[in-house]
C-alpha cells in the first residue's frame, strides 16, 4: 500500500512538473503575468513657443553670479531649442519674437565641510557639500508683455565619504564608494555643485517652456489573451498594434474586468499623444486617454492605481486647456520696431505704457469660458441651434463629457445630439452616434365585413 502511494505521488509530480501548465488569471495588475513599462511622458509647454524665434538674456544681483548666469542661459537654450526644432535662436532680443529673461538673485556653493570620525582603528572622513541657487525668469513677447513669470530655487545638501566618485552610493544618508553605480553625480569641487544646481533649475524652467520628456513607470493590465498580446505590443512601443488588439476585444461582462480593458485603452492613447508629431493629434489623444481613464475609475472605484493615473494626467490636461485659452485670444501682428526695451535694462512684469505715434490698437478682451450650464440655459431659452454652436466655437468651454451630474443635466434638458457633439469636439472628446430613428407604428388592419 505504501509503494502504491509513492508511485501515485511520483505520477502526480511527473504530471505537474513534466507538463506545461496554463495559468489563467482575471484581467488586472496581478502577479501571474505582471508587466510594467516606462512611459515617456511629454507635457506641452505652458507658453507655446513653436515656429517662432527666441532670445535668451538676463542680469545678476551680484557680479559674483555672472558665471552662473552664463551657464544657465547656455544650458536653458540647449534644453528648450532641442525639444522644439521649429524654434529659432536669436542673439538680440530686438530680433526675436520672444525673450526669455533671467535674473540670478542668489547663489552659493562653498567648499565642503569636512568631518572626521574614528571608531577603533578605523577613521572615516566625510565631506558635506552644500549650495543654493535662486533665479527669477520672465517670458516676454515683442511688445514687452509678460506671458509667464516665476521664481525658481534649488538647494543642495549631501554628505559623501571622502574619495567617493563614480560608482559611489549612499548608506544611511552618507555616500560611500564601492556600492552600486548611480546616475547622480558626486561633486568633487564647488564647480560641480554649481552645475548640479544649474541643471535642476533649468529642468524646472524647461518643464514650463518646452515640451519636456519624463520617464514614468506605469502598469499594464493583463490576464486575458488579447490583453496579454496588447501588453506585449506596448512593451515594444507598438502602440497602434496594441490599440487594434484592445479595440478587437469585446467588452467584458464583468464590470471590474472591463475597467482594466478601459484602462489599457487610456494608456495606449496617452502614449500615442506623447509620440504624436502635431499639436492637434497630441491634444486629441490625450483627451481620449482622459475619457477612458475616467470610465475605468467610474467602473472600478476600488482600484487605487486608477486614481493615481488620473492625477498624473491632470497636469497635462490643464496645460492643454491653458493653450486653448491662449489660442482663443487675439492674434496681434507685432513688428520689431514696436519693441522699445533696452536689452541691458531689466524688464518689469507690468511695464509702463509708452506713448508712441501711431497709438496701438485697443486690445481685444479675452473671451470668458462658457460652461455646460450656460449651453443648457441657451437651449432652454430657445436660442437657435446654429447660434449656440457658434457660441461654443468662439470661446473656451469648461465641459467634462464623462461627469455624471453634467450628463444627467444635459439629458434632462434634452439638448440635441448635434449641440452635444459640438461641445465634445471643443474639448477633444469623440462624438456621440446619431440616435436611431423611431420605428413607424403600423395602423391596425380594419376587419373586412363578411359578404352577404
């Protein structure tokens, strides 16, 4: 009996370990077939600098900061122009349509503070490197109007074991040699600290003024045959092939499973947005990604990662809305002679008006953003549909097509599909299908009286 049990155990082991096993899992971020990728997030600039020219200039609060200003200007120029190939760099602000003006207001990078610690026969010498950099910047057009301005600062305070160089890492906050290599540079001189500070400040300014790229680790939902194939395509950056697989996947009857298919669709559209060449395609794909992410979150509120994803996309969406408002403003033609600003004199955020003949034309007021409630009120007031759609096209619109209270209000007011689609088109959402025509009711056949 004991021998039969051992034989049976060997048979079971042979079946388990000698035969291929198909592991099945529900759609999600489970551990059976976990897949993560680095998504190259490319955010639009807050001030759209494309197909134009720009000059870089500035001043310092102290002569000691002059070398820092020169490093900032050259590094920032490379950062912005490299991410926008249509941008032309000019030497003089008088020759450029735009000027990026820097003012270095504070800088320090002293020699390191040494500290010696003895433990038995071991002596450890550490260097504490510190530094700080404060910069104010402004982005001005040829008329001297400020389109963006901010104060940017960066601090550096790290301690390394003396002699640590390339390949050093930290141990309880102290950098030690011989550990796993890290991409973070280890300063050897105050000049190295200065370059680290300049690099960090340039990244923060460039993130607002250039289409910067940042690698963000993201999860891919897998667990079903087509989702797995789409994940393989996404891992190879073949976004269109992944989109075909996901679109060919029928919606899951289980709402939780369906939420992961919707999430993957949003991820594909987000990635396609960052790789699109035109502003129109970037915007359309990003708003489509937001719609799928919102649907996934609405379908499965227990998945916390969906909340993180929506939050990540929020900044990019806000930037596109800012650009939409800028495009809705007036487009004034400004000649180089209209700019009366000394290159060496620091510009002010609100320059005093200069009386020059002929007088400048009055500025066109910025149109006020409409809301979905405004459109509903116009329809309920029997304003013609053509006039309502013209109002939608002529001004910014604050409208979320997947916001449940908004959808309910629109349906309750019975706003026509053509007006709803004009609103959706304004914010980059896909149009609604036309309503199916009502089937005509057939009149009951009259009974034929019997013949006499």
